């Protein structure tokens, strides 16, 4: 079980949660299979309600129910607390399926996840490096103050291919937090959270700089 520290830990786990997917209100049309792994499959799907339509990523998860639920518990509370997360996160608990904003926006954006495939190491144009550094520093300070442990799979970069403007995002929310053994002495201090998160963020920024055009 992954946990967070005070002062916002109680809010993260008892107040907010991602919203359920409204069954029967949308027609779902599969149009691209993106990934098929041992623990999940990811597809790009088009949703239509007759009046409105949107494109989302559909992730079907196989594994323990507690692992599936943790991402749902994180999303809305992080969004409410001002963290940079994916705009939409819905879930179908019965089928253990998540629906998440497809940030690629039809090919105008590129989402870089250094825990994923080799395509994420292709060259990218980043036009706002100083602004991005400031955003990463804000994320570091805020997460340390909140006791939010960031791990390597959590960091994504959203690159606008037209402008090069790049944003940092938190994803793979099941991987957030520290692993709790139930012992109080395993809870990290603010300094430990800061040191951990700085190492993770520095490494991701270093990787991003290495692929910049």
C-alpha cells in the first residue's frame, strides 16, 4: 500500500476520488491499439453521446483490485490540490478499466514517458526550458511540503509539436507515494521526500535535455 504524509494525507484518501465512467451514455469506438502488456492493454477510443464526442485512452488493467483503485484515489485529490495531472480520469470499477485524456490531440502533441518505449528517446524540440525548470521546481517544493513521494514512472512531459512548449505532468498514479509496511518508522521526513523527489525530477530533466533538438 502506498501512502502520503501529513498535512494533506487524509484528504488524499478520504475526500476525493476519480469519477466513475457513465455507463450507457456513450458509444465507444475502438480505433487504435497502443499497447498490450502483461498487466494492462491501452487503446485510443472515440466516445460519442450523440451531442458531444471526445477521444480518450482506455486502459484495461489486470491485477490486484487494490492496485487498480490507488490511481483512482489519487487523481481528483491531486487535481484539487493544484498538481499537474491528466485533465480527465474516469473509471469503470466492475471491469477495472480507466479512461484518461489522450494528450496526443490527434498527433499535435507528443507525450514523453521515459519509463516506456524507445520512441520516447527520439529528438524533441523544447522551446520553454527555463519555464519548464521553474514548473519542475514548484512541483518539487509542493510535493515535499505535502509529503508526496514521487517515483520514476510518475513523470510525463507533454510537448506541443507546433510550438515546442512543454509541460510536466504526473501520471501512472498507482506508483505515487511510499511503500508502507505498517510501521511508523518507515514514514519519510520532509527532507527525505525532498531528496527522493529531487533525484527523480533531476533525472527526468536530464533525460529530456539529452533528446532536445
